[in-house]
C-alpha cells in the first residue's frame, strides 16, 4: 500500500513563542552586560611601600642623576641596562637560600607561560648573568659596568625603606687586585662629595674566601651554639641557615653576644689577609674616612673578601647606610662562567635624596627661561608656535602659555616667571610678519621684523640677567 506522504510545511511561529525567546535573549544580554560593568574599585595609590616621586621632589634626584652621569665615565665605566625581571633561580643561586632577600623579600611569581621569574631584589646577579651571556670575558679587563634603576624588596616599609627603591650600581669585573677595591671606594667617596654629603664613613671588613670562611664558620657556629639561649628567634634559625648573618643582627641581645664572637679578620688565610692589608694601605694613602667593622658581613652568599658600607654619620648617633658592596670573586664561576674576580657596590638613591634634603645640600636648579612668547589670535598662534621651534633649535630656552587666549593672562605668566623679554605676536603682527618686543624690566616696547627676532633675543641673553629671581 502506498504510503501517504505528509508534506511538512513551515508553520508560522506563535507570537507567544517569539515573546518567550525575546525575553530570554534579553535576560542573557543583560546578564552579560551586567558582568562587564561590575568594576573593582581602583585604589588611587600605588601598592604599599611604593611611591610617586613628583616633579616638585625631583630637585635632589636630578642632582644625583647629573653627578652619576658625570662621574661613571670618568672612572672608565660603561653603562649597561638590564631587565628588572629575571628568572628567579638566578637570584636564588647568586644570593643564596637562607638569606632574608631570597626567603622573605623577593617578589617572585609565575608568568602566564609558567616561567618562574622575580623582580630584581638587587642588580649584581643580573649584571653577572649579562656578563656571561654576552661573552664579556673576551673584553680587556677589567670590565667596568654602571647601571641604575628600581629594585624590589618585600620588606616592612618605614622611613627610608621602600618596597620599590632605586639604586646605582657599579661593578668592576676581571681583576682581583685590592687596588680596585680602593678605587671603587674612592669613586663612592667622590660621588658623595659631589652631592655635598661630607659626613660619611666607610665601614670595611673582609669575610675571606670560601676556603678560610669554612673553618671560621664552624668556629662561629660552635660559639653561637654555646650562647644560643641569648639569641633572638630569627638568629636561632640563622644558626642553621646563615650563621654569618647573626653578626649583623640589630637586636640588642644578639649585638651583645656578637660583640665577643670570633672575628672574620682574625681567621683569614694568608692571601685574604694580604688582600685586606693592601686595601687598608690604599685607603690610608687616599686618606679616606673608614673604620674596620668586624660585625659587617652583608648577608648575601656571593660576597667574598672585602665588604663595605657607606654610612652617614651626621645626625646624632643615627647611622644610615647610603650604599654598600663588596667582592664577589666566585659568583661568575658559580653561575657557569669562567673564574672572574669582581667587586661592586650599590648606592641607595632614595637614601641619598633623603640625606641631601636633611643636610640641605645643593640641589639641581633647572635653567630658567629669560624670554616669553605671547600671542593673540589663531594666525598669531601658528606663527608663535613656529617661532618657538626656531628659537628652541638655536638652544634658546623659551617660556610660553599657548593654551591661553588673553594677552593679559599671558603677560601675567611672563611676569610671574620673571622673564626679561616678551615677544608678542598679535593678528596685525602675524599679517605684517613683525613682532612686538616688550622689555619686561623697563616696560618699553618696539615693533621689529620677524627675521630680526633672533638677533634681538641673542642681544638680551648676552647681557647679565636683569631680574634677580628669588630662590625657592
Ligand atoms: P643593599 O644591597 O641592601 O646593601 O642596598 C644598597 C643600598 O640601597 C643601601 O645602602 C641603602 O642605601 C639602599 N636600600 C636598601 N634597601 C632599601 C630599601 N628597602 N629602601 C630604600 N633604600 C634601600
């Protein structure tokens, strides 16, 4: 029997169904838009321990930058810029497990690609990595590198201690001679002097080489072990992880115990003792202010022999470390490079700026313009923009307030800046290709052709400043 074929025809969709679909689509849409507009509140401040250094605070920073830029080439350093982020294990291997920097202070994280990286807690490890990576061992020795930038430590923030702070780093690689230790200390002293920071003292110590240090550490452990009860909780743990670090613990009870502990300088092997002796002789020769500090160990694994810090000694009894460094003769080798003795130090730029402010040191004064351009009308604005560029090309510093329309308010700005000459271009001058030159001291003014402006400006600048500006 033939089957009856039922032809299916498109049925009109019921209105109620359309309504249902529309409302559910609306719901989905409103849900997804709702998701988009739920914004987390933004904290109008940087993370704790980090801060903005505003234009108004830059006067000391500018002086520091200027002095650093002037000094590092004089001592034969070349600038190197390295990333603020490196693979974490570079720092762990260089600085060492059991140090505060690695165990407590390093900002380490996994990237989206699952790489273990860290914000640099100091610069030497990155410099050592770059030295090996770029085959700098073939360069003539010593290789002197200067670098500067932010470093990050998850420390407890307080005055002069930030989670992001800035350092200038000087490294000399490829020479073992103590003369370089002395030279780098001399450079630090010179920079301090140029910043106006005179009351400083170098704290110096030698922590020996892995050879003599091994024996010394055993002696130190047995000494601290016998006084274990008197140590703070952290130092009790340090006894196992980093006993040398107990020597520079600031807790009163640990300071007392450390005072009678065996000293590194009494347990140096002959080559290390000679090296330290040579350094002290060089420092005496240079008449640099230093003191031997047997307690100074500088807590990072990579240090060998010379370690030093720069302390400000001005404020009654309050000593602040402005910089520090030391030898790291084994670091390059430990990271896989060829044996390369090296020494370096870092200046804490935030601390330098603080110290300069405290002692009211000379800050950097940015050059002040002596000429102002004022304009009135759209054509005049175009002409003055061009004139500004032409004068600036000639190395002439010009002030302006192009955004303002009224001549009165522009002249007010010119007065406030204490300029001596204002070049005025109005609609008429713009069409005539002339300018008005107003002498801000006498108030007189004259109209001259535009091509004569440069000469008129140069003539004014040749004279001594007529307006004595009040110092801020
Ligand atoms: P360090 O590598 O710890 O010896 O640091 C070198 C210099 O950087 C120190 O002498 C300080 O002047 C400065 N410095 C170290 N840590 C901080 C910090 N958390 N905040 C500001 N400055 C610091």
